[in-house]
């Protein structure tokens, strides 16, 4: 016990049991529960290991719409989840001159068979190469790790590859899970999905098939869970809120001007709309022009006036407008570097040229255990039958990527300075970023490839200096562990 200036400091283990239990009830993510239970034996015994509700993987009917109900029975697929994590050095760690960014974003997806795979949070591409000085083992409790967002995907029960052409209207473009609806008094859940025909569907606990929302716009481009409810936006900006019975309320009218690709993202408790306007790249063949994003506008939802209000700055916020989930982080988490910007993927969908089972192709994915990709260890997180004593999270099997790389991209008069795109530096990002992985600087209005503005890529790649180690030899496999 320490006494000074009238303040009495007691050990964490001596906190009243009722206070510890009350704190534990407010923890709703796996990583928060893990860190709470690691404080001491008393705290560990006061809170059970984290369990998903509902437990994942969850078997759901697929496709969304059975076009031939008399001749074909719907199949069942697994709903799986992925999580974006923010890694930061432990409290009190001395800063190093080798790292200008103190935060690192990484995405982990758990397949239906319990394997984990590490993804690029912006593109959903599997990360194949790690630096030689990357530690063999990463213990989550050795760093400050927080959950940024969670997204969901559909995976075949037999791990077969999915071809969206086989399902047409019924193939999933985006899918969300909502537990304990804001207006519901019972412990239930609902799932909402958009298909590739931009139609909207939902299924509740106990339902045997999907229900198509016929009153909603037939051009839905994005959905989000916001304040305990599903929200959907169409290509014109008209935005709908759904209650627990899926009755619709219009919360924002259509925009007078804008593009067809829109993304909903929550930031600091408010709902934002990222509107991307496409245009023809004048540097391409006129007979077969490339359509790229040439302008980005941002709006904030005014819930009282029921309209989108244009905003001209994001302050210290960094938005990620991704296909499967959009999220925001603060530049303060990265030593105030690169705030007031938007990371996005150019084009309607992000395809990996190498394989048709890349997660970037949409929210449907099939994995083949023999595809020689980096797989991630044994069962660990997110499964209700697994405790946090099962510690292995993932193994890396370093492979070389062969994706084509272009060093810069120009959209009319909006061009990000490519002075940093030296061939040696760009090569280090091969297989992670390309001409379609982009950033928009809100302050000066410039937008372009991350390969032309590598300082913006720091929060995604490479792993920061404080995460690597210089004193141990490189191993062919890498793991993340939890005590």
C-alpha cells in the first residue's frame, strides 16, 4: 500500500468484488475480456472467458434467394467473422527513432474450421511476407491491443470455392450480424445482407429462409449497424433505418449530386457517408477507358433534420471506406500522423489477380487447405467452446507475392506527389498495395495510390520497429500467443 498526498493506492486484487464484477459486465470484446482476466487471479475468477453470441461459425441458408424453389433446395453456409485490431507499444515503452508511427492495424479472420488468417485491413488480401526481423512469437498481452471493428463473411461448409455467377441475385455482397436489437427485450439476433443485385435481405433467429425487403430501394449499396439498428443507403444517398420488426424509417433524403458508390461509417458516435464520384482516366485508351474515383465528398447525418450535411474536414480522424466493413481511427493512435484522410479501394469490388478465393472478391469465401497459403494455428478465439487458455493464434508461412505493381496514378489534375515512390521502397509493398489501394487527403483534396504516398501506408505496413526484434534469428513460422 502506498500513501501520499492523501491518496491511498491499493493493489488491483484488493478491489471490492462487486466493483470488479460490475466493470466486467461492460466488457464486450474478446481482447478486453482477455486483458481483464490477465490482471490477477481474483479478476480472472470473476469473469468467464469471452463467448460470442451467437457462437460462430453459424450455419445459415444460402443463397439469399432461391430462384428455383421447386427443383433446388437451398444449401447451408457458415457465417464467420473477421476483426480489425490496433496494435500499440506497451505503456511506458521508450520511443525509437526507427519508427515514426506508434500504431499498426491488422485484420484477422477465423474460418469455419478454426484456422485464422491475417489480412490487410484495407484490401482483405492475405499477408504472405513478413520482415526477417519479425519475432517468432507475439504475445497479445505484451502490447496494447484494441478491437477496432468486426465484419462478417459467408463460407462454404465444404470449403469449396464459390462462383458468384452460379448464384447471381443470391450472392452476398455484404453481410452484417446484429445481436440484441436496440428495441428488443429478448436475447436474439438478426442478419442483414446485400446481394450482387443490390437488393436487401434479412433473417432472424429461428427463421428457415431469408426475407427480401421489398419496400427498400432496389439500389442498396451499403449497410451498417448504428446505435443498435440496421441502416441502409442506396446509390442516391437515400438512407433507411430498420426497427426490430424491419419496418422502415427514412432518415435522410437523396443527395442532389454524387456518385453511385457510397459507404456508411461511424466515427465518434456519429454516422458519416463517404460518396465517391467516378470519372474516366484521361490517360487510358479512349476506346476502352478506365473508370476511377476522381472526387470524394463526405457527409454527416443530421438525425433531427433528416438530411446529410456536407463536411469539409475530419479533424484528427482517419476513415477506412472498405467493402466488407468501414471504420474510423484517431490519428492520435499513430503519433498524430496522417489524420484528416480517407483510405479506400478504387473500383466497385477488389479482386486479387492471383486467386478467385481471395476475400476481397466479396463477402463469400471458400478456402482450400492445400492452397499453400499462410494458415493460422489451432482453435482459439471466437468459438464458445474454446477458452482463452488455448493460446495459439496463428502461424505465418512466408511466400513471395507476384502481384503486378504500378508506382503512381493520376486523376486529371488531382495527383499525389510520387517523389517517395522509389523503386526500392515500392518493392517492399509488393502484394499488399497496388494502383487500386488509395488515400484521399481531405485537407488539400488530393487522392491517389498508396504507392505514390508511402508515408500514409505506415499504419498498415510494414510492421513497426517496436513490434520486431533484432536480437533473434528469423524463423520460418510466426505465432501470436495469448497467455
